[in-house]
C-alpha cells in the first residue's frame, strides 16, 4: 500500500514536471509597460489575445522598473521574458543595454502591412537593425462639449486654434456662463507634465530642454498663467479628463486620448475632438509610439515572433483600437461600424499629425529611471509660476539649474524637437 | 535548565520576529536616507529641504496635528463622560461612535470627498435650501481655509473613536468612591471632573495622546483623497518621491523625519503626563 502510494506520487510528479515544461515551451511571456490598469490588462488578455493560438502570459510592469528588471535578468542569467511591449523612450535604454534581438527578418515579412517608414526608422534607434516593431500609437487631443462651440471667437477654426484663441474662447465661456469650464489634468496621476513637455514648450519655444529658460519660455509662462485664470480650479484634482467632461464640470479639456475615450464613446453626439492649439513656433504635439520587441535570450523567441505578427495584423489592430484607445500603426481602413466616439478621436489624431505647422515632440529619451524627476521639474515650475504666482524669470532660472544637473547626471542627449547634441543636452 | 532563563527563552521568538521584520527594515531605511550616489551623504536631506513643497508639508502636518489632536481629546473626554451617565443603550451608542474605526482611512476620505465635492451632498443640500445659488468649491487651492477645515472635520469624524475607546476603558476602571465622597463633601460636577476624574485619567490620556499624535503625523489617505495636490503633508510627499520620482533616498529621508517627530512627541508626552509611581 505504501509502495503503491509512492509509485503513484512519483508518477504524478513526473507528469506534472513534464507538462509544466511542455506548457512553458508553449507559453509566451509578454511583458508590457502599457495597458497596465486592470481593466485594460483584462481586455488584452480576454479580447485582444483571444484568437492567438498559443498561451500568452501577459505581465504588466511599471515603466521605470522595466530597465531594472531587464538588467537584473541579464546579470542573473535567468531569462523569463519573451516579448516586450513598451513606449519608444522606454525601449531605448534596453537597446543601449543590448537586450533586444534584431528583428530584421520579421520587419521584412511585415512590409506589406504598411507601417509608415518614419515609424519603422524610429524602431531602429539609429542603428542598421530593426530593434522594435511599432505596435500602436496615441496622442493627446482636446475635446469640447458642443455647448461651448457658440463661444468660439469669430473666425477661429477649431481644428487650427492658437493658444490666444483658446484663451479668448475660455474667457468668453467664463463671461457668459459665469463658470470656468476649461480643464487640464493637473491631478496627482494626471498627465499635465506631458502637456508642458510635448505641447506648450514646443509650440512657444520650438524645443523643450535647450530653450527651457529662454525669453520665449518666460513669455509662454506669463501667457499660460493668464490662461489659467479661465481654468476650473478643480483641475488640480483631475486625473482623467473624461470624468469631469461627462459630469459637465468642464466643457473644454486636454488629455491623452485613452483618458478621453469614455466621454467620446458614451456621448459622441455631445462632444467634438480637435488638435491642441498652436503657439508662435507651431503646433507642438507629442506622438506616443509603443513598440514590440523580443528580449535577447528569450526562452520562446518563436512564440514572441508569432505574437508580434499577430498583434500587427489589421484585424488585431482594429480590435486594440476599439478596446483600449490606442490607434493602429498599420494601414487599415477603419471599419464603418467603428463606434462614433472612436472615430472622433481618430479624426483628431489624424488632424494633429497632418497639421501643416505640426511640431512633433518626442517623449523624453535616455533619462531612464530619472524620468520622474524630469516631469517633476515641469510640474514644480507650473506650481510656482501659475499656482503660487511667482515671477517666471526667477523660477525658470532656479529650475534650470536643477534641469542642468539632471541632464548632466543622466547624460541624456537632446531629443526632438531640440536639435541633436553630442553628449548631454545643454540648457541654454 | 535554569528556571531563570525560561522567561527570556519564551520571549525570544517574538523578539526575533520583531527584530527581523521591524528593526532590520528600520535600520535599512535610515541607512537609505543617509546614502546617495553610492556613499554616505546628507544629499537626500538637502534635496528634501530644497523641494518646493517641503515647507508646506511640514507646516501643514503640524497644523493638522496641533488642531486635530486637542480637539479630539476634548471631544472624546466629553463623549466618554456622557457614556458614563447613560443608563440603557450605552453599548449601542459606543458601537455607533466606533463605526468610523472600522473603515479604512482612504474610504473615509472618499466619503467626505463625496460630501464636499462640487456636485456632492453638501452643495446639493445648500442649493436646495436656497443658501447658495450655485455649487461652491470647498476643496480647491483657491479656498485653502475651507480645504483645511474639511480635512480637520474628516479627521475628527474618522479618528476620534481611537481616543474615545482608550478613554472609555480608563474611565470604567476609575473607582467610584472618590466621586461619591466628593459629592458628599459638596463638590460641583465640574470640580469632581477636574479635580478627581481628570488626574486619575492621566495614564489613559497619556496613552491616547501618544497613539493619536503618532497616527496624526502619519496621516495620509484622507489628505490625499480630499486635498490631492493642494495640501501636501509629510507622508504624502514621501509617497510622491517614492512612486512618481522613484527617488527612494528622499522618500526614506521623509520617513526618517516623520519617525523623529513622532519619537519626540512621544517623549514629550511621557515627560509631561508622567504620573509618579506613588500615585499609580
């Protein structure tokens, strides 16, 4: 009886080990820094990856932890990650760590999908090899309640506003309704820092780091401080602008498209979506490009390749757009039955990217774990000048010292729209 | 085995547990606060004090503690005395007063946010009563006083029960003879309370104050949910440095400050509210 139990136990154990190994060779571990909130992650697992033939382990990671984890795996010699999905700026430190497998064959096979050449070039990080395949893109747009449209200044084209016109518009709304109905996501989890890094600074100064304390920047902050008088003061609590838009607390809002989609989807007849305004130097905008890469020494590189192929299919890209608000990079005809809210968002992004005066500003690259400090710099400047009313010149000079220290310590070279630099980006 | 060592042996497992899971991380955090760029330095503290929110965080934290803790002590004393005089229903009243203890402070913060937000219950009530014409913003950075008052009220609602429960336990243990004797000698209720009950309650008050003050310095979730960015406190700044800026050194520096302040407050209470051994 004892011997029988022992035999049975070891048979079960052996079967378990064997099947575990078999299962691992089938599973693709897909690590992603995007689509982290639980609802979006569940959509990835249950909807987007539903038709993929192999088992996928979808694991999310905080963006700042991604290089730490990859470095740890490289040093420890234990590789668990197959496919990596992350933003362009998050994949770049991995490229410098030589942690990505070249994907030239895969890129060749995917040529007929129609991914724009400039996006594929971004995926090379300046080398000859394709290090990531563009996965999906998004950007930041503005959304307005149709009730606000009558207050637009005469002659203003909503798809080509300037910041002055936006201020006039919000001022007219405040005067006629008595309420401040312009909103920005300046809450603790809001993406206000991206507004400064990718929209305001490029539009007024043509750069981000280099002209940080220039006279154009000083004028910009003074104008923004006066624009803030028309902004709903609860903006310092707004994280996702779709909520105040739906509640009617805000009529005109700026935010990441994924944080506005709920409003556009639930009430597409009430809202219009349009590109962010332009300043003296153009219409700055921040394209958000996510890419798919394969980790070097991935246990299941074939599975990862198949996964990337699957995610780049037009059908999957449309399903992705429908579910999580990130838009396709491949050539797709958006189906006619796409919900109207999504169409509004896609239209605004398209107008942003094809604007004649568009100034693309990339997400900060090369700051690695210190990206949070970079963002804090802009939010501190905003707090001091706009919320606490201090003089822009003094604040800019003070914060420029912190920025100089950050750039020299991280050694990050300049990124678009600043002109390329050799060595760390210098603040003028 | 010598019987003398048995008590120490029995305590040893829990001491080991405490050391491993409490003291070791404590020492590591203090070390983290004093390390920067791979060596020992006070750079984290320099960065912390140079931050634009540091002064506000310190002032706000102390403001809250200095206002909330005495108010709660007075409230809890009054409530404990009232409980003493209840005939029936005493348990129910005590239970109702302790309900806020059972919910997390984040939940308490969200409750008050729902009441005080622009479209919340308070504004709806005031507009319906005709007191206001339209919604009034109570929690924005433009109304710092009402924001502060909102946080004080939410903290009073949530945490007075902590002080109350300790004081009720203390009051129940007081011998009734002194009060009865004083009544026979013609003492007024106020004299009985201030000359007899209060001094006898000093150990309980000391315990309650230490506990409540230490917890007040660590207050975080209520302030974050009601005030967001508009009301920085020490722990919320530590949280931001840790998670948004990924700067563990400065977050550890904030933690060391909170610990230092709490320890100082505890020592002050132990000294001021000391009961000589003879009276215990």
